[in-house]
C-alpha cells in the first residue's frame, strides 16, 4: 500500500472512544448516568463508558479526555442525541465541541 492509501485507510477507520462521566451520587444523579450509559451502549456497543464520583452538583462528561458537557456550567443534563452526536464526531476524528444544550435537572409533572 502506498503512503497515501494507508493514510486514506486510516482516515476511514473509526477511532477508539472513551467516555468518563463524573457525577454527584448524593445528588441522586446515578439513575441519570445509568440511563445515558444505556443509550450510549445501545447506539455504540463497543464504546468504553465509565463513571466516577464527583463533587456536589456535578455531572461532567469527558470524551477522550476532553470535557464536552458540564452540568456545573449549564445547570441541566445533556440530551442523549447531543451526546450520541459528539461520540459520532469523536469516532470519525472530527473536532469535539462543547454541548451547551441541556434539559432541566428537575421536571415537575
């Protein structure tokens, strides 16, 4: 394979994606993490997603070490579709952008 063909093949390959979600357990955010992790695994079964306990009010998401969502900054939780799109971008080697859309942390019915 020539150098150009190897580069083209590598460019077409999906990249490894690792997600870390840091959340506040005393705040009751674990079910939100579980729901999000389940949606990610359904869409991308091979994705590594792990959790770690964070500070008060935290629900922070990193993709490959880059912070892409912060509840501390946005005041809510990410929409699943926005996270799935960020993962797609990471797998394709595209630059990641911060997710700024968020849904309210509490819904009163």
